[in-house]
């Protein structure tokens, strides 16, 4: 959004990542909603407002639940799914007269689809499901994500094809026609409704915790994929391939997250966690203090396990998390609960 990729391209560098103009897909929810409306891309009905009073008045046109979104970069936390009118009004007032998107609540299951786009060509890369709510059973406030797993079985091959044909490729075509072609990874947050997949929102980056879940599954030369996108040659290489295995990531967050997280807490026994087969511990918010590793952020660690089945990946991830000594940390013990229910 700051135009870093534009400056690098102007200086002659090949860049994997969108221009500031194309990055509006994430930087402005209103921009994306308008693009969907203009190009027949399935998404929730919505209204854009600039002022608090207009937002409060606009609620009259929506039922409950209703979704209130800050129209800007919000680190994954600028969304309120209001179950009551009072909760919706509080979310609008909290925006302090900033621009908002108010939209209908979509009923269904969420999934994330990652596609590589080089301006003209768009190919699917991977799918994942994450858990945004801070509490067990998907309760409490939204976070940047408390865990994820890949692939997302609920996004079947048929649904993925529909999402590419009805959502991702029309978006890429619309931006190319506007003279602002998209280059990079397009992360489509989808709601799988009874009418088919609908777009919730876009990210223009891999994002975590999904990134930590999908990267271990990507086979072949990942740098070659990035270069093909950056140089507009995605159509000239083989489509990306994924391992048939499953992965799961559990976020260990600092006490107080997503509000004011505790900082400086000691973290020990990372090595013990990584002794569990198939496990990698990604550092998301850590620093080296006087006495060793400490927390410095809300989401501190992303513990990722890969195995031949979802159940085994989940078991390994939690076995590894249990090895870590971090008294200021907490994590959800029910990541992947939907898949467990389906399996049973």
C-alpha cells in the first residue's frame, strides 16, 4: 500500500507483490466490494459509509447478525460480527467517524484459497482453514488467527474451480482492464454458502497462520514460482504441486492478546518442541533478551506439524506445543475441531 513494489519495479527489480493500486484489494474493503459489484463477483450485500451517523442509519437495512468492517488495513482485527443491534452500534461508534463497510452476514463455512497471479494468468496454489476467534469453540473477539490447517477438505476440487472461475480470475481480469494488473499472491477469504463460494475479503500476501500451514506442503522450487509471477511468465511453467500430506499450525499467543498482550515473558524448550517428528516452530513475535528468548508481540509462536493425515498432524502439533515452557502464553486446544467432527 505504501508503493514499495512500485519503487522497486521502477528501479528495474523483478518483484513478487502487487502495486499500491492493486494492493487496494486488501487496503480498502470498500474498493474490493465495489469491484465485486461492478464485475458480478459473488459477495455479501453491503453499504459503504464515511461517518458514524450514516453507519448507524444504515443498520436499518440489515438484519442480524450484521458485519461491521473498518475500511482500511486492520491487521485482521477490524471486523465485528455483531449478534445484536447494540453490538453493531458500538462497533460503528468505535470507528470514530472513520469509513466503514456494513454488510450482510453470510451463513456457511469459511475457507481460504491462495492463488498466484502474474497480471494475466491466475493459478490455484493451496487452500487452508483458520480460526479467527480468540477462544475455544470459536468464541470471543476476532484475532489475526489462532491456528490453521491445510489443505481445507471442505473446499472441494469442484468448489475451488468455481472460486477460481467466479471470483479470482474475474478479479484479476478487472484489475488488468483498469490498467492496474495484480502480481503476487491473492488470498481469497471465502464463505462456502448454499449458493456456492462467496468472497468475504482479499489479502494480498500469504498471511499467517495460513502461510506457516501451507508452505511445508509446496513441492518443487518455490523461488521459481515467485520469479515466474514477478516476470509475468506464470503460464510458461508447470502448475504448482502440493504434497499429499496434511499440516496444522497452532498459534501460541501472549496473555492479553488480542487486547494488550504481555511482553517480555521467557520462552524455553523450543528445541524440545522441534524434536517432535514433522514439527517446525516459526517465530512470530519473539526477541532475544538478557536471559534468552522472550515474547515481543501478540502472536508469539506458530507451531506447525506435517503428517500423512489430518489427525496425525494435529496430534503432533499439540504434542510439540505441550513441550514449550512459556508461562505468559496461551493457545486454543480445539484447532481443527470441524475436521474432527466430520471425521467422527
